[in-house]
C-alpha cells in the first residue's frame, strides 16, 4: 500500500491529511535531550549515525507521524567546501566569515566521504522505520547556506550577503553554484541510501527583491532539481522558501519542485487562489499556535484542514517546532487530525 505522504506528493487529495512536523526530532523531547547530552558537540552529534538514527526515530515512536525527517543540519554543506562550522551554546552556528576574495579559492571536496555518516544514518532509518512512514532527506538551499557562510552565523537582515550580491555578483553566483553542486551530491547520496522524499530549506528567502530572488533562490534551486534528475533521482522534492510571499508563485512555476511548503505568514486565500491547483502543498500552522494549545490550536488546525480540503495537502507547521512546546500539545494536534 502506498504511504500517505507519497500519495499526496503524487497529486492525491486524502480525506485526512498526513502529518509530520519540521524539527520534530528536537529539544522539546526529553529523550532527545538525553541523547544530545551524551555528545561533545552538535556537529559530532549530526555525524554520529547511531545517535542521529535514534533521535530521528523518537518522535515516530511517540506520535506515529506519517513522515520521518532525517536528523542533521543545513550547515554541514560548508564543511564540503573546506569551511569550519561549529555551534556555540545559546548563540547557534558559527563560521569564519567568507569574503568575495575567499570564494575564488573554494572547491567542492569529497562530499560522499565528508558527509558519509549522514548517508549511513539514512540507510539505518530506511531499515528501521515502520512500513507506513515516509523517510524524508533534506538540505539547506544555496542562498540560505551562503548567508551563514558570508555572515559567519545567523543574521537578522543578511546585510553582508545582500551587499555581496550587488557588489560582487560573479563571486556570489560562483558561491551559489558551488553550494548547489555539493548539495546535489549530498542529496543523491541520501536518495541512494533510502530517502523517499527530499526537502530544500530556504530559511532566509524573505525580503528579497524579485530579480534578486530569481538569481539567488530560483536559479540555484532549479540547478539542484535538474542535477538530481540528471543523476537519475526521481523522488519528489519539497521546496520551502520561507517568507517568500508573492515570490512563492515564480518559485513554484520555475524551479521544478514537486511540492511547496508554506510558511505560517503566507495568506491561505492567496495561496489557494494563486498557486497551481495540482501542486501538492504542505503547511502551514503557526508554531505559536502549537505552543498555545487548547481550543485555539483546535480551531486553527480545523481551519487549515478545511481550507486545503480537495487539494493534495500535507499538514505541517509553517516553521520548526519550538523547544518549549509541551508534548501534550503535539498529542492534541495529532489527535485532532486523526480524530
């Protein structure tokens, strides 16, 4: 029997939308925190197949989600370009800031060796997951990864990355191409190891002028999709250009993605009226509604389900689950969808 998520991604509309949550393996689970405490660093954690497999399986055991997303991080790719990545408690990811001059010396290394442990995690999961659960692999999209590399970490407005686009367009284009090429190899490895669906996270797609969005989001995303298909990878690819607003439409039409994940800030009516009717959609519950729980959560779940009824739809959050969400609220969400 075909798995529910794969049915939706093939264009089928189900009476009950399948569900999984972004960051469903994470700090809101005590069993995750226990495993995390046994590792010296977050990068070491991501590259430990045994531990990464365990925390990926934890939310499936608890909630029986229809999809299981690989536990890893979008900032493993810079390592394949020879860049150091580390995480600081309370501050998040850190990298040595990348200049336009630095880009000239970048080359893609041996992705399959450097990130080989992730491929092993995927293989472990493919063997361990319940037969009805879809295994989802992922990577960060080139623009989002590039912003972290240029800024040296997270940034509210991606000022240095945006400036580099205008001041050094050739070097920015080269950086995005290098990241895209490394990402193709990374995702091919995941698909060959057993990932049934792939997802591209463009977490910093917000606030870009349309022409810039075309250059830094749409073009490298299309390069990845074309590269995957040229390598014989046929599995569906979900694109998530968070905060893209009206740019969601050209993203949907021009990248070659199989499905589109909607953030919680996107107007539901606009999405229904403007996005291709046969395009599978995913989303888009506000994570704060999940944190709130109670009647407000039930109402919002019901609203989203009703709005997308009759269209291929996977239920999810509009961004990742937050560490302070009570487990009971996740149980409430799943129960509402399946009740």
